[in-house]
């Protein structure tokens, strides 16, 4: 990637001259690698500017038959699905979560009907890491003739992801979640599923997404896909050690969705009676960077939506901190994070007493 940037010797992949052909080769190779990592064919991959655009392309691009107007989405969906669904339809049904953080499949069975055009369920929650039973949802949706979109942005690279195995019609991934650049992503579209392009213009991406390809970003996504193919998926060992240490050393912590199957990198922790905003500040002073609810317009952190959807209180959702591990995390990082949590919680709880 650096060679390409430094040499500046790249052309527009749509150009027929030698430099264009070289760049096209890079884009084609990346497409093959991304397709391999998803166990699908390259012609089913559309490169986009990220997960948000891939989700928009799926939701806005899918054809709604006139007798079907409802969209069903899970309560855990990322804003790029949640807000888009509400933008395009006044009839959005929310599939609730259960208290343990899993998807309420009984409720889904009631919600998904012959009026449903599209069902959107993410493969893993970006907030708790809980893995949702997308395959079951796809069975329900297809049995009534609805299409299924799966946001696999958080799951990709952390677990086996195959749109065919999940039986979904479209599936999105994003580069920055797998150590590729930010500003690149992809949408899988199953053969036979028609998607209306949302960015029109030239014939790029087989007409599904006009505009000269972000080939450096695409190359980085191809490299990340190659790493996933070679390196396998992340182990949960460090995350599990971190959580064990927290529970052993600190009273009054709850691990969200602890009892359901989760992706191996995510730990969502409620530090009861401590505000997540204060916890984040303290953790950062020890060099530990974590996250909590998104910042709202007033500058304060909003409660973590998925924690609320699990039936927990606003107070719990405002005391939730999410820790993310990656293939770059070490045992030393984990111990540092654990110690920082213990020290920070001690200081903040002491101040309350
Ligand atoms: N979906 C999920 C589950 C995410 O966590 C994110 C981003 O973090 C997105 C979609 C959006 O992806 P992007 O930032 O590439 O637009």
C-alpha cells in the first residue's frame, strides 16, 4: 500500500492504459480476497466507502413490492441501519432483545409477517459483542417472502462469516474493524437479488456504485481479508482473562451478555454507581482507551442503547464501558487495562462514599 502511495504510480482502474490496468488488477485481487474470506464469488462483492454506505445501499437499494411496506430491524442495530430504516419507511418494527442480550426469536416470529419487505439483523452487536441467530431470522423472513440484510461489520474477522451459510440476501462489512483503512467497506449481494444503485454515474462496481474506486483503501481491505484467511479468527483468551480479573478484584461489576455466545474481542462492563464518562477519563490517564455510549448533541454521553434494549436501567446504561481487544492486544495490555480499571473504580467509588 505504502509503495503504491509513495511511488504515486497508479492509474484510474477504469482507464485502459497500462497504469489503469495495473490498478484494476489490484482492485480485482482485493475483490477476490474479500470474496474468499466471505466464501462467496467476487462478482457478488460491491466496494463502498464503509459499513454505513454498504448498509444504506442494501436498505435503500432493495426493491419493496407494493403489497409489502414494513421493515423489521433488531433493537441492537447500528445507527446506519436504525436511522436509514426510519428514513425510508414509516413502518419499522423493532425485534426486541432478551435480558441476556440475545435476540428475542419468539417476538421476531410475531413481527415478521407477509407485510414485511425486509428484515435487518446484525450478526454481532458492536456494543455487547452478542452474536445473533441470523440464520433463524433468515428462515423466518424467507418463509414469508421477505428479504434479509445482515450488518456483519462487527463480526467480520472475529468469527466465521458466510452469507450463504447465514442464508442472507445482502451483508455488509467495514475496513476499519479489521485493521484496513477507514473509509472502505463492501456489500455482498446474493445472486438474483436486485439492488438499485444509490450513487449513480459511471459503470464502476458493475453499475452498482458509481465513482472511481478508492483503490488504496480497497487494497487495504484485500490485505485484511488475506490476513483473516491466513490467520484465522481472534481468540477470546485475553478478553476472558480481563473479565475474570475484573470480577475477582472488583465488587459491583456486571458483564453485559456474559451468558450468551459473543465475538471474542468485546467486553461490555457495567461499573455500577460509576459514570462511564468519568471512568473513561480515568482510564485514559492510565493510557487505556475504551468507549461508552455515543456523544449526544449536548456533549454528554448517551446511555448505551443495546444495554437499555436488554431491559437494564438508564443508570446501568450510563455506567457501561466497552473494551475492545484485537490481534494487536498483548497480555501486558490486558494487565494494564485490568489494573487501570481497578484503580479507577477505587478512586471513583471512594469519592462517592
Ligand atoms: N455497523 C456496525 C455494527 C458498526 O459498528 C459500524 C461502525 O463502527 C458501522 C456499521 C458503520 O461502519 P463505517 O464506520 O465503516 O461506516
